[in-house]
C-alpha cells in the first residue's frame, strides 16, 4: 500500500517504526551498541542481519534506518545509506566503487570540495579523471570510453546553475557500461526525476533542503539495494562516515515539511528572478526557471520545478557586490543553502575562492557573482531588500 501513497504522505509516514509505547513522533535511539539475548544470537547476527536487527551504530541504527527508507521512497530508489555529511556521501559513493586504474568522467562545474575529491583524492590513488564542460554532449561523448567506470555530475551546478542534460549523459554512460553518479542537491528531492532520467546513484547533502533549517549536518546516497548494501555499506561502516541517530531524527522531521518548503521557496526564487531580470545594475540573472536560461528547456523536461537558488551577477564587480551584500537586511550572508532563511554568498571569495582565477573565469564565477538561496520570507520583502542593496551597487 505504501508504494501507492502520494509524495507528501510518504514524507510523513513511510518507514515509521513504533516502539511498545506507541509514540507519534519517531523515537531517537541514542545508542552506539545493541544487546543480544544469547551468545548464539550474537553469532547469528554477525553472520547475517535479520529484518530490523542492528549490530553497531556505525553499521546501522533504528532511527537512521527510518530516514534511509523514507528518503529512498521519496527518490524512488531501492535503498539508501545515510552519511555524516553531504561530502561524506560524495566521497563515500565514489571511493567505495573505484580503485586504481579506473576511469571517471566528470563535469567541470562543481562545488569546491567535490573538485578536491576528484582532482586530489581519487587521482592520488590512481584513478584517472577526465573533466568536461557538462553542458556539451560532444565533450561527454568524446571522453566516455569502453571501460569508463563512472560519470559524475551536479545536475544543476554550483554556483552558476548550469543544467546538464542528464538523460543524454546517462545514455552515453550506460552504452559504455558506466554508472551515473549525480549530486542532486540543487534539484532537491522534491523536484528530482533523476531515476527516470537514468541516474544510478543519487547523492544529497541532507544539510540543505532536507533539514532545511540550518541545524545539523547529514548526507545520503541513494541507489539499488545491491549497490548500497554491497558496495557502499561495507566501505562506510569500516571508514566511519555514518549519520548520527540524533541528526537522522532531525532529518526525518525535516522531510515531513520539505515538499511544502521547497515549493514555496522555488516560487519565490522565480518571482525574484523575474523581478530583477533586466535590472541595469546586473550583468546576469541566472535561474533555470527563466526562459532566458540557456538550459531552461532541459530543466523543464527533467525536473518538476526549478529549484530554490538563483545567481545575480553585479555588473560593477566585487566591491559593488560586497556593497549589495552588506546592505541586506532580510537575507543573511553565509555559505549554506536550502535553508528557511534566505542566504547570500559571494562564491569567488568563499566557497570557490581556492580555484585558480582562470578556472573561475571558465566556470563563470565572476567577481560580481552572488549566489542567493531563497528562504521562506515574504517574497516582496526579499525583492525590496535586494533592490535596496542594488541601489548601492554603483
């Protein structure tokens, strides 16, 4: 029956486990270990876990298991493994499947820490990594070869919001026998159609929209049961990147409202983008929901919405962008996203500041670029706040 439930119903009820007390809210099982009734029972559990059986919190926990089941049901995958952070999910998914001599093709426009995993960590251990312009299918076609083990991409890139044609890339990858690994944070679990588009492994930073209120770190890897339990779990349980039960409980509570929050935030993001498009103080307004966006048609085809993040490129450069940021009264300056609060970030000097200047230019991370993660405030207040800041741009 649960498979027939609508998305919002799954977000409230799927995977729920109640103790003998019949609690309404999910219980938090703050334990690192579990007691066995007999030595024989302990031996049997280490041989093979039965349903709802656990050994150690690094391997699994009842509260974490509910979160894993619920996010897998939302994403439409067979299983999921919860991790300590979004980057633990990225590094765990890639490192667990790759070894020296393997070949990976990745889009070039990535979050700085993702670039570090691919450029530094994987290459350090003998994995060959080829970077391409994610929006250029000819580059994907040229780079993917027989024996390529995986392709990696952000479905919407951070921070310039390029949208990759996921279905076409997946078709190219699968023809070569490669797995498609997608960091899907900007698309959000609410708007995601990644499974339908051909993604094999879908990664989220639960720190973002899933918690959505700036409280806790977390991540999750979604995929087939064989991949999650046969590849990811052995690696993660031995290397220690598991999600804590308390953070899993926070994420579960975040899931109950994520659909309502993300849809409201995306509606505000579109309204802000439309209101500021054409402002002479801005060189660009970047949002996949605008028809002016180069990949607007692709975004419309492969997602059920356009996300909660937009980018504003202040024409007069860094100092003007800083004046805009410092004038904001509603939005706050921080480097997170997907929060109930609107957050403004200057990528060139924060999240992507370690990139060489030529890479920033190639990726469109200009000195004037501001990434805006739209929250739940009144849309008119946000527009007025931004316009007041822009008044100081020149």
